[in-house]
C-alpha cells in the first residue's frame, strides 16, 4: 500500500490526482495528519510513503 501524508488540502488533492493516475493498480491511502497516518500504519502494511515534513501535529519524518 502507498501512504500519502499531507496536511494542505490543495497539495493532497494534487498528490491524489498524480498518484492515482500513475499507480492505478495500487491501493493508496491518504492522511491529513501524523496521527491519522500512524493509525493507517498500525492497521496496514505500508510499502511506500510520501510524507510531508511539516505537519500540523508533528514532523512527518517521525513517521518514517
């Protein structure tokens, strides 16, 4: 599964468009916060992550 973590809605929508277009056969989850991303990671095996560095609730690098 691909996980995209981005708190800015405009950037998240742009990433969603591109990731869905380029990887149509992959499952993709989108999170708007570090907490949401952690919940997704706890419940799923993430193979690729695209993570914003500065999130509203922490540093995205903490997730990596």
